[in-house]
C-alpha cells in the first residue's frame, strides 16, 4: 500500500504515536473530545475541512501535505525539457544513419503509450531524441505520428504556438495521403483551439472531416451500404450522396479519424458560440460512432460512442447549460466505455467537468472531479495550468473541501 492509499485517519494515528501522545493528549491540544480523535483515527468521521487538517498538522508538528498523503518535494509544474523539444523542431539536418524503420515504429508506439498514460515528464525527455532521428526515415506515417504526439504534448504543457508548429509539420509530412492528412488535421485543430482560435480550428477541422467521411454520414431518410473489411452495414444517406452511387468503402480507422474530426469541430464551434452547429456536429459523430465496434484504433483517436457523449457534455456546458451537462456526465461515466478510454483522455475530461460543477456552484462536485482526475492521470492536474486555475477557484471556498486542499498543496498554491 502506498502512502496515498493510507486513510488520513491512520496517518493521524501514526504521527500521534510518533509524537508520544495519547488520544486524550491530542484531543486536549485540539480542544476537542477524545471520542472525536478516536473517530477520526478509525475513519468513522471524515476530515473534510482544510482548516482542521492544518490544525492537526500544527499540533503533530508535520506539514499538512504529509497528513494528506503527499510528502514534500513531489515534482509538480511543467516538466523541464520543452526547450529541448523546441530545439529539435528547429533542426533540419537529416541523420546519416537513422534507426531501422521497425525500431522507430517501436519507439513511436512507446511514445504514444507514454502520452496516453499521461506520463508527460517522461515523454518530454524522450521526444527530442525521437524527433532528431525521425527526420531520416521515409515513412510518412511515422513522421506524422511523431509530430502528432509532440503537438498533443505541447498543448498539454500550454505551449500552443509550438504545438501548432509540430502539427503543421505533421500536415507537411502527410503529403498527398488523405488519411494521414486527416489525422494531422486533428492536431492542427487541437493546437488552434489551444490558442483560442476556435473559428480557425473549425475552418480546418470540418473540411477535413468532410473529405475523409462520405456524405452519407449526414442525416437523412435514405440509406447506403458502408463496408468495413468484409462487413457491410446500413448508414443514412442524403440525396446528394445517393446520386454519387452506393457502396463506398471505408476502413474503420478512416471512420474513427473522421468522427474525431467531427468531435473536435463541435468543440471548436461551441468555443466560438455556434452552439446549434456544435450540436449538429455531435449528432453526426454519433452516427459515425454507431458503426464502429471493436477496432484496434491504429490512429490513436480514442474515438467511439463514449468519446462522443463526453464531447456532448462539454458542448452542453459551453452553451451555459451546466445542469444538463452534469446530468449527462453522471450517466456517461458509468458506461463500460469510460473505463476503456486512455488515462490522459479521462483526466483531461474530468478537469473540464470540474469547471461545469463550478458553473452551478457545486464546489464539492468540482473537488471530486479534480481528485478523480488526479487519481486517473496525476500529470493532468499537476502539470497543466488549466487544472491549476480550476483548483485555485475551488480552493477559495471557506472551508475548502479536503480533497482540493491536498491538490492545492501539490501544485504549490498557498492559502
């Protein structure tokens, strides 16, 4: 059992014994009853006020974060190494003897897994070397993936301009390959959204989605046969696509990329106030997700029915209807698909949901979402400025929820 897994009451009892105090002695110094101390140590009473934790820590002569399960010195904040990534993106010399393609494929796959597990500090150290050697390969796919990983990480680390540069490199590397260009467009859209340029993001994302998806993904009362490998399913078809002929062949990966582009476009539309358009794009993405079952996500999109519903929650909150957004949130996180999403995806979403809780004044809900995010993907909370801002908003409450007090300490916020 790690220190974080130990209940706070047991930590109080441990430190009381180390300070050679009885329960009565601790109670007297706190001006509380022995029964109160006993209930705290047994976990029968919850420590849910930061001021009480501070008082306990003062009497026990320890720092509050020790009682909260986090020793001092835990690394927080943006990981060092962004300058090395910037330098790697600025180098154009091609290595004389790049590693074999299969070795680079393994390295890129490892980098993706590191990102999806939200190990951002580790990824910051790995990417400069990967970017150096990747330039010598002839595989457009590996180049696009490496630059996409880089762009996504830089968005997390609030380096939106540099993220856009990496995304643009991915687009250039894609060349004439329409599917690779579509995957690169995902990164372009994310980087533009991170810059607050939602309208530009929408202008990049929506045409890319329409290029990779057949027109049959629009709503309509006709149907078209869409083929995934050897499986054929019925899909809605509008009159324009009907005239173009039926039987369009798309791989599941293409549909996932197109669906992801629709989701990103919906978030961009919501960001620039086009709420009706955002809803329409989410509805289109629902139709795409309905046709995907059990594919292996080769383009690392995490797309599926659950991802679409999470996006709908965020679009609804962006529209100002936080009550409805939170109602949907409570439903979607009970789905099996929620647990299958990467840690990075869930952690980022939970930080956004914490803001929805703040909209309705539910500080405990916001704190719970942030604590859950820290449990799922600690770097999402401890490395991102967005999470720090939300933690600060919740921590201003008097009294602040105990869970948020621990996170405030972790990210260096003072009270």
